């Protein structure tokens, strides 16, 4: 029933995307392609994920710094704004060894506001709005 509802309520469900082509490094233009997909489910709450490619070829020190950055984003910005104020069951930022950065929330009743909070967390971090503690 859930899959049928997704298929019927989402016009993009049947849209086919071309396979992603990898560019040789010498032809890399530095432009990013942004794909935004949203599949509304017939549920009162949703899971949200926003993923981006971070720095590639990380050494151990850089990866460690990114893990700390993810924890800072999770417990300083995302958990309080999405979980405590927004009512989601959980939220955070995860970073893996390949440099993929993912923002997430689950069982989230406020999807649109959650994506705004992801962007605000990035901006606040860039602006240095956090304490040394």
C-alpha cells in the first residue's frame, strides 16, 4: 500500500535518470549538479537526508577534524533545533571516510523546516557562531 501511494502521489516516481558519468580529473570543471528529490509518503512523519560531497582524499588529521565538525553540528545546531524544538525523534550530521557529508532526521513532522535548519547550521558554523567549549 505504501509503495502504491508513493507511485501515485509522486510525479517524479516514474522519471528515469541517466546514469551518472564520472568526469576524468583533467576535465573537472568544479561545477556541482544539484539533484533534489522529494517523495511524499502517506505518513504523518518522514525521514530527511541531505547529502553532499565533501573534501576527497582525506588524510587522518583532516578526517578527524571532520568527525569533530559533524559532532559539533549535531549537538550544537541540529539536535536542539530539529529534535528538541521541531519534534523529530533524532537529527544529526554524519561524515564518512570518503568525504560524504550527510545531514539527517528521522520521524520528522516538520520536513520543510528541517531542510532550512540544515542550511542554517552550515551558515552558523561558517560564521563561527559556536563556543570553544
